[in-house]
């Protein structure tokens, strides 16, 4: 179920001229809140999301890739798009999922913070423990997360 409520959608829609069937790049598809409205307004949309669990319904005017926007945009020529939109951050679906380490309500692997779900993913806390921040980050997380487990 998509629980994500898009923010800033109205001002974005107000600032796009839909009369000429614009070609739009939505680099952070999420729950599709932006793209759905663009498609409703007869735009052609190229969208992507780093989260490989995000799978939009098919639409003849939508091309989608599970890829980072920084990589996907390179596959297009300069000035290909009339509009480029990035709605940076997390979607509500990611924050409430029990598998990604964002939620404080569930017993996730601590400080996991995964956008994509794959077997070869290295959780954020393992990366942090091998870096210079290792001296303070565990203590920091121990303090703010109190009862939660954390070991480097
Ligand atoms: C705030 S949500 C977008 C919500 C969307 N505008 C909507 O209305 O449903 C941000 C999305 O950006 C995605 N994201 C984060 N970093 C990304 C990246 N480098 N490339 C592509 N997507 C990314 C996240 O996975 C998340 O789904």
C-alpha cells in the first residue's frame, strides 16, 4: 500500500506548462505522487528511483528505471527535458518499513538505512565503523537510541 503523501505537489504543478506535452524527468519517483499527476496532465515522463522495491504500474507515457537519478540522467542528451524534478529524502513507505533500519517503532537492524534491498548491501553502520568516525558514532547512536543494540 502506498501511504506516502506527496509534499509541494501543488506549487510544482502550478509552475509547469502542460499545454505542450512536456517531457519531464522525475528523479525520485517514490510512491509516484508527482509522476501520476504529470501523467494525468498528458506529460511524457522518464522516472527513476534508487529503491529497487519501487515498481510503477505500466503507462505508455512513462519510462522507469530502478537507478540513481545521477546515473539515469546521463543516458539522455543535454536539454532533452523540459522539466527536471527531484523530491529528495525518504518516502513514508521507507520510513515505516521494518526491513530498512529507518523506523524506531520496529526491531530493525540498527542504523541500516537502506534505500535498496539486495544481498550485497553493506549497512550504513558497518561502513561507519570502518571510518574515522568510529570513535564517536557508536557512542552517539548508543546515547540517542538508548535501549537499542549496537556493536562494531
Ligand atoms: C520523498 S520520496 C519521493 C516521493 C515522490 N515524489 C512521491 O510523490 O511519491 C524520495 C525518493 O527518492 C528516492 N531516492 C533517494 N535517493 C535517490 C537517488 N540517488 N536516485 C534516485 N532515487 C533516490 C528514495 O528511494 C525515495 O523513494
